[in-house]
C-alpha cells in the first residue's frame, strides 16, 4: 500500500469527473518540511508558530523569528506558506507567556490566541514584522487563530499595515501588496457569522478541532467526555456548511485544516460542500489524495446534501458508510 501511495506523488488530487483539490500540509516543526515536500504537498496550509515559543523561558525576538520563518518559506517556495500567529492559551502553553495569560477558571475560554495577541500588541507586532520579512522569500499568507468578531480582524490588519509602513521606512523591501490576511473559523459564532468575517478577511481556514470542541462543549483533553466529540454531529456539519457557503458567496478561498481533513472518511463530504483546499499532517496526504481520486464531485455533492438533510445522527453515519462502501 505504501508503494501504491508513493506512486501517486506526482498525480493531481483530482476526482474522476475532473474536480481538482489542493492538498497542503500542516506543520508544527520546521523539521517536518522534507516530509511535506516528499508527499507532494502543494504548500503549507497551516504553520503553527507555537514551536518558536516552546521549551524556553524568554520570548524570541524579531530577528530570531524571521530567520526561522524565512528558512521555512525559502524551503517551500514557490509554494505558499500560511503562517498562523501565535495560538497559545487553552491547551497550548508557552512558559514565557504564562504570567501574561495568568490563571483562568476556564482557560479554553480565556485569554488566548488572537485575544492575547491583541492584548500584547508588541508581541503581535514582532510576529507580524518577522512574517513580513519572511514574505520576501516566497508567497505567504497570514492566519489569525480563534477569531470571533470582525473587530479583531480590523485591529490586527491596522497593526499589520503599521508594521509594514515601519519596515518600509527602515528600508526593508517587503511585498506590495501585503500578504493575504485570513481567519481561522473555529468558534461556532464565527462560523454562524462567517459572512461578516468574509467582509474583512481575505480567506478562511476552518479548524474543525476547536470548532467541534466548542460546538459540543467538549474539552479537547477531557477523556471522560471524549466519546461525545463527534465530527458528524448535525450541528457541526451545519456550521461547516454555513462557513463554506459564506466564503464562496464572497469569493474568498476556504480550506479545512483540522483533523477531519486528514481522515479519508470525510473527503467526499468536504468536496461535496464546496471545499477545494484541505490541509493535514504530511503523513495523511497520500491517503487523502488516493481517496480524492476515487470520488466523483457530482456524487459527493449529493452525499453532502443528503447528510446535511438528515436529522438523526445514526442515519448520518449509516448513509456515509453506505456511500464509502460503494466506492470500493
Ligand atoms: C483546529 O482547531 O482545528 C486547528 C487546526 O488548530 P489547532 O489544532 O492548532 O487548534
Ligand atoms: Mg484551533
């Protein structure tokens, strides 16, 4: 099977009736780049920048961040790299920021991700400056985590533009126009109001891990309720559909980068909902490509309509299982 999968490295992720998907890699560490390139990832759909802040007591400065990001962007060029600003807090920790995050009765809903970045604008400025410097080496997109309101995007964009002006004034030749600024859709309210976010952002990346967790009120690390964590919950499916429809209506790109994107069980569903970009851990990519090449876009659309129209949870998985059994 490994051999069969490596054989499709240079083939496109295309359905039997000619719909093309873009499959990209999620990276947590720069050391994963060779693997992402090996499996034929068409770029990095999610670069988690938390690695810059892990296992150390101090904060990385602009120089250090830009050096590491430049290496990643150079190694991937001409393929694009989507760089997410710091997503700490909740289950993601960084010792140097612990005192700023403080303690919260409910860290998953506390000061974290974009909320922390906007509370500590110097932290965000440093990171955006490093990203803009790295953008000189190849195509980059900037992604904001845990967005819940358009205001947060507008504030982040104002900071981005100020950082860009300062860099240009000091003679740094950063790209014009600036890289696209997009948002994670991973808070249920953001999915429901995705039309308002589409007005202020350039692309969406749907984070199904947190979207499922917040929609169903299941802590990602709480094993005793893990059985209720359900990607096929009708509420989750509806939120994904609303977000995808809003992006398509506004003509903005939308990708899925949560764990659901790496499970071939859901590829047809995403395709049928109108998603054309999936980003996943590099190891999953050959499987998802192989699955895509077994699908029909037209049948996947019917499947998505069928699953979204179904009220009973058990029927949803039955219908999906039947669809998948017919593929073999
Ligand atoms: C997600 O929430 O689905 C996501 C991709 O981000 P992370 O797993 O880093 O929270
Ligand atoms: Mg997330």
